[in-house]
C-alpha cells in the first residue's frame, strides 16, 4: 500500500457521484482503481471524468482482481450485506454505506465475517465526521452541558423523487425513515454513548400498495438513562424550503446544529459558548464524507484505532422496533 490504498467504488449512484468518487480522486493516500455498476455507460463516463483505470459490471469479477485493497459499497440497501460478505471473503477492507444490513442478524454476520477475515469493516455514518458534530461531541463527552436529557431531530423534505428501489420496501428496507431518520437516530445514539432503549412509540404514513414505503414518520424513544429522543421525518413536506434540525437538551445547557450553537449555564446565566470558527468553508455534507473516507484509510493503515461496528446491532434493533410499533399501532417495549 506504499502508493496508496487501492480502492474500488461499488455502485455509482448519486451518493457515489457526489462524494465517494470525487473525494477519492483527490485524497492523499488513496488510489481509486475501479468503478463497478451494472450500468456500464454511466460507470464508464464517470471513470473517464475522474481518470479511473477500470470499469466492471460484474461484482464478483471485480473481486477477482488482484489490484484491490478495499471497496466502498454504495449499492441499494438490500445488496449491502451480500456485497460486504463477498468482499470480506476476498480479504478486502470494506466501507459500507448505511445500513450495513436490513436485519440485526445480518449485521452480526457481517461483523463476524470481518473478524474471521481479519479485515476492517466501517459503516458510513458521515454525520459523525462533521466538524460541528465533532465539536458538539467534545462538549458532551467532557460533561460541560451536564447530563443529556433529550434530543430532538428532524428532516422535512419538500419533494421526493427517489430512485425506483427506494420506493420498494423489499429493496430499501423502508422509506423516509431509512433514508433520513436512520442517520439521525444513529447520531443521537452515538452522541449519547449507546444508551439502552426502554420503549418506543411511532407512527407513519405509508402507501396502500403492497410493498410500499412510508413517506412520513414520527418517533418517540425513551432510554434507561433518562434520555428521550424525538425524530420527525417526511419527504412529502409542503413548505417553502427543506428543513433539518438536531437539538440536544441537557441539565446545564443545550446545543443545536447547522450552524452549531452551544448555550451553557454559567453562574446562573445562560451564556453562548459556541466555538469560534464553527462554520466551515466547505459544506458539512462534503466535509463529512472527506473526513469519513480519510478515517477509513487511517484505520486500514493502522494510524487510527479500529472499533468493529457492534453499535450498529443496537441501532438496528431500535429501527426494527420503530417499524413494529408503527405497524402494530402500539408501544413497543424492549
């Protein structure tokens, strides 16, 4: 790996075009050597644009190449687990877009396979790598705001023009919650250090056709450490613009993202202690993916500690409970 970690991107949809491919084409220590997609024309056009040497339309053929150290999996959700397992069997390091699998057992299989292959498996939760989130994390880890009591988050999207597979539950695993609520849930659980859930109440609006996905979801989750989490997502919002929010409430302060604002109780007064320079020149979206992929490289090279994604088992259990509570129309207790 002296000339850089040799990486292939599998799946050349929107997220790969906007983040993985352009970031890898310029990132020091990485060598983007191949793209793989069943749409050969699209993959070839991207390869030509970013000077990527090889294009594959068959995933197994890509894995037979001797020119690879790692792959980034950015295929439709239902293909994540089988693609991860195949790559690990070939002794490749893997960065997989969320979710790692559509089931808890599937996540456990992926983690076990990575351990058996002695390779690094990382799940793409880019929000964790945002510079504003990293700053907020330090406030929470250092207990500067006291105990976190509630997190309120949401994403309201005006129009939904998603790809076909995202509208089919068997392939996507869910609709707007899997697309926009899942990353908010993961971020909340990560910042709160993985508390144990007690109960969840949720409601969703889903189409009547068999296999249709939800276009709106509201979630209330209570954890054993007193944390309460509220998530509200929709991709059929009627408004003047999209909305996104993430707020943390604690016993001695509060914070919100985009932009980062932190308020702390000092001598009985609420004082703005927001870090200076919290607003980065680069968009949080692109910056987070750049940092995420750089972290993946550092883990592969032994320059950053590796933690198997065991936390995703708990997050997936919560996701499954959220959908069950919504389907059954009653509270789910863990």
